[in-house]
């Protein structure tokens, strides 16, 4: 069973609060100063720090998939778009908050940021593709109903 609990830092006093399921419609408040807390898990994410794969993405919608491990996700709580790449070597997610313009570039034109293109741990290699029954990444994209990216990394990084 997954939980939607997360830690939210109070914007007023800085106290970290454990926030459980707030699907009741009541916004969580700080236990110390009673200030309303951010209503989503991503409010506390630091783009410079990977997040553990144990995180629960229940409050997120996958908008587009680039590879089996690279997604455009949208936070259901605040509407922020995130570029999320699962690093298969260290079991962490690399993340970057995207602007509305960047997210629109992916959604409308299938133009992805290049942040994770040089990391081979987020791209399926030929052995993985063959084990899973795919000839190429493009074969996976086609069979998974994923649009082919316009700015894929070179063959050497997969």
C-alpha cells in the first residue's frame, strides 16, 4: 500500500511538517505557527538533489514518456511540470522543474530538454531493449505509443 504522505516546509517559520493524505479538501497547516502549508510533495524538491526511487508519484500524472525511464510529469497538487529521469545505476530520480514554455515544447512539438541526454543510466541500452523484446528505442516508442523525440541523444549514449 502506498501513502501520499510527504514533508512540507512551512513558508513562514521553516518548520518541516509531515503531511498525510489531504484529499479531504482541508489544506494542511504548520503544527508550530498554523500557517497553511504547500499542498504538494514537489514544493520541497531541490532540483540539485536526486530524489530516492522509493518516492510515491501517486499525486502526479505522466503527461509524456520519452523512454522507459524519462517522463514529463505534472503535479496534481500545484500543476508544476517536472522532467523526471530514473537513474538505473544509483536508484534515484533526477528531476528538473520545467517552465510552462518548456512543457508546451514537449507536449506540442515533442522537443525535450537535453539535461539528461548525456547520462547513459537513463537511456535503455541495446541489451535491455532486446531482453524486453524491442529492436531499437524507436521500436519501444512506437509499440508504447510514444512519439519519437526530435532531439534524441546520439547512438553512443544509449
